[in-house]
């Protein structure tokens, strides 16, 4: 009985320490994210979904912390799943959640802390997110998220730390489960789908390259509100 109690105490203590570790790392990551009040940049997009022929596209992206996004393009960019572009650490770290540090893992030669984040609000579509956070500068290098309605998707990010001191990615790869993800209506056009021969890809991917950042220029909220009105 004493042995079992000691094991329970040990596990409980480890859980508390792991949670404390995750909270410290997430707080640092949030601080880094909050240093970016807004930015403007150019993006190049490539969509890789087997049953779709979507031309590569270019756009201008505007962002304001924590989750305001505006995109200027020729219109075909609307085909892209929104989660594939407007990745925002603020959208994750500003909600209510519980977290636990799992382990350290190396990504592209960078030591990262692997942290599980579980939203505690019932309104969230997210069930669980796993974050790989760079221990040297607290940038998010990878995120895998399981949702109630869109299956599981993954975001991988690369940074140029020599050129940009902020957590502004230069490349993003968004991978998602085609069968479970709620694609925009135009992406579900049966005419574009190949017949199911049992060899169809189950994963779609979106590749995004970012360049020419203008950071903290003072974008106003009204600049983003105009986009919402124009889409009605």
C-alpha cells in the first residue's frame, strides 16, 4: 500500500512539474507572438490536392494580433482552406486551455519542447493541439491539431532568424485530411474529382512562402472590418 501511495505521489509530482514547465514555455511563446502587433507581406501559394487543378497564386497578406487577417488577391485564392494561411499563435494562446510538457524533440536541427494544449472552453472546435516550440527563441516550429469537425491537420513552419528577429515565417506547409476537412464549396466540385480507384491521396497540402515583411506599421482595426463588410 505504501509503495502504491509513493508511486501516486511521484506521478502527481511529475504531472505538476510538467504542467509548470509547459506554462513557462507557452508564456514565453505568447510574449514573442505579442511583439508582432501587425505585419504586411507578400505570399506565394501552391495547393496540392489530387482532384483539383489550382494554379499557383500570389497575394498580399495583412495581419494584426491576435487573429485579424486580410488577403488581397485575384479571387481564386478563396479556394484555399483558411487554416492553411492565417496561422496565428495568438489565436491559440489567448484562449483558455490546460497544457502539459511531453518531451524535447529535434526539428531541422532545432531543439524544441513538445507541449500538449487542450482547450477548456466548450465553444472551441479544437480537441487537442500539440506544439513544437523552439527553446532558443520560443517560435512555434510545428503544430498538429485535432478538431471536432475537420479531422486532424498539421502546420510546419520555417523561419529566417538572420533576416527577421520576429516570429514571422518564411515558409509554411499545411497538411490536412481531405476526407474529413471542410473544404470551401468550390473545392468540392464533383467535376474536378477523379474516380475513386482506391489509390486517391488522402492528404492535401498547401505550401506558402512569405516575403517582404513590413512589421508593426500600425494597421487599424477598421482596415480589417472593411473586408468583412465587402464580403457580405
